[in-house]
C-alpha cells in the first residue's frame, strides 16, 4: 500500500509538469486554453506547474539518494555540516 501512495505522490507532480509543458507550448503557438483568458497567464501558469513538478520530483529523488547514502559527497557533506551547526 505504501508503494502505491508513493507512486501517486510522484505521478501527480509529473502530470502537473507535463500539463505545464503543454500549456507553455500552446501559449507559444497562440492556442488559448478555454479556462484561461490571457495567453501570458497561460504561459506563466505552465511555467509554474513545470518548475514545481521538476523541483518536487528532483527533491524526492535527492532525498531517497541521501537516505540510501548514494548521493554525491557534496550533498552528504552539506547535511552533516548543518547538523554540526545546529548542535553548537
């Protein structure tokens, strides 16, 4: 059950990122989505959806890699430095 929930948590931002790409493409070619009234608003919302989806998925992958100690040393070192500063 947990794997299905985790998959759902990743699929939703992926769909939003795909929708963002579609809206940006449609805005560039001048095709307005019926729910929106301005092309620039469509492009801006598409950009926000795309960036949110990519950042969410990237953050999830980085979190999993840190947890399994497979991330690059740069990311693991920063995590240890933050813990040292909080103790002081």
